C-alpha cells in the first residue's frame, strides 16, 4: 500500500471518527425493536395457520423484514461496532447468528476479508460474488463458462442461491479456518438443529415449515440482493493489486443504495455502503449521519430501486472499459476475438 493510500485512509478515519462510538441505548433499542416484532410476527403467522395461509404469508413478509434487521445487528457485531464491549458484540453476535443461520466466527472472517479486498482482482473469492473479467471468461473452458453463466443466472443467484448459502454452505467449515472458527460452526449447527427439533416436534413439522420457510426465504433473498447490487453496478470498481486503492474501492466500488425510508429502516441503513466500507466501526444507526456529514459523499455511485434492476443484466467486468457488461457486449467481444484468430493478418 502506497503512502498516499495510507494518508487517505487516515484522513477518512479522522472524518468518520465522531460517528464510530456506539450508543448503548440505541443498540439495545434496536435489538428490542427488531427481535421483539420478529418473534411476535412469527407467533402470529403460526396461529394464523388455523384461519388462512394467506394471512400467514401476510405476517411472514414483515417478519422477514425484521429478520433482515436482526442480520444487520449480527453484521455490526462481527465488526465490533454495535457495542463498545468486545464481549457484548460476540455474545449478541452469536445469538443473532442463530436467527440468521450464521456462525459468528466464520462470517466474521469471510466478511473481514471482503472488506480488505473488495474490488481487488488478485484477491477475489472470499466473501464476495463470483466475478470474472471479460478476458478471463474468453480464455476459460466451455465447462467453466457454463458454471459461471449458471451461477450468474438471476434464478440461481436470487431464488436458489440464498437457501443454498444459508442452509448448506454456511453449515461447513472453510479451508484455512482456525480451531475457534471450526468450533463456532459446529456449535452453531448443533444449537440450530436442537432449536429446529424442539419447534418441529412441539408445533408440528408442517406448521413449522409453513411459517419458517417463507420468512427465511424472503429475508435471505433480500440480503443476497442487497449485497449483490451494492457492488455489482455498471461503473463499479475493480483494479489489479498494484493499482488497487482501499478508499477508491469504498467510494467507487460500494454504492449508495437510496431506498424508500421504510426499506432503509428495515435494511438497517446498509444502503450507505460506501460509508460502511470506509469505516466498518460506524454502527448502522449512525451511517446516515456520517453520509450527510461530508459533501464528498454526494459524488458516490447512487442507485435506486428502479436503477438497481439494471444490475441483473451485468455478467462480466470489462477490465479495459472499466465497467460491467452484459451478454450482448460479451458476444460482440468473443466474435471479434474469433475473427482475429481466423484472420491471417
């Protein structure tokens, strides 16, 4: 890292320092207004099964919103930004991790890696969305191209992927995991299985699944969508290691997702993703104030619900053009490459 980069990081650290300190009253209140309504809506969804499943689904949608808020609390705890006490962050993080089916230590490591390497072409593959460059895709085998297209297919990524990630992928230890992380994963799995068994045997398996699955599905879909669009937008940021810059990766490679106020509340202000990547120690309830504190944030990439839908068309990062491209541009490039190979000139 260059001296200029270190200087920029220090300067932003100073600017955002006033927003770093978590407030115990705000943190506790967020736990109460997230976990409390979630449990209440889960119970209402359960008892509504006797009336109408449509009523159950009506309860499931806001319950999923509160589960997203619980995930944001978990997320902040993994950054040690939700409480001043390290122990409090770990305790609340492990408990909220049970709601979201995430092991604290496992997710903390992968997400920390994501923050340290977001947009770095030489350090992809941990805690991020699989992204190939146009040239990498062109040089890849037919089988790898098929795998990549399948992975990036919206149906797979947003309808199948969320359940696979949270119900299957997060249940196993990853390569290089520490002993502490491995223990966390298996303890989390054991506790989750115990809770599911208790609820399934007490409430009935059919009733439990009819309530839990739609809530969990909507919440995980929402979480994956938020993560995807906040780094996969047209004029994003990807650089090779020698040119990669932490501050630029935060300001150019992390979007400001300008959501309606109600969705901003349910998503725990995570739309201010540029601020979060500049300083992950700012708790979620201070992100908006931090964003408003500096006019430079007016220039960060901004997405709305409508404009973010375009992200569904992006498939590859064009290293030369410095932007994401879709299928039409990919086909044009590959045809051009084929023509060059066939031409004797």
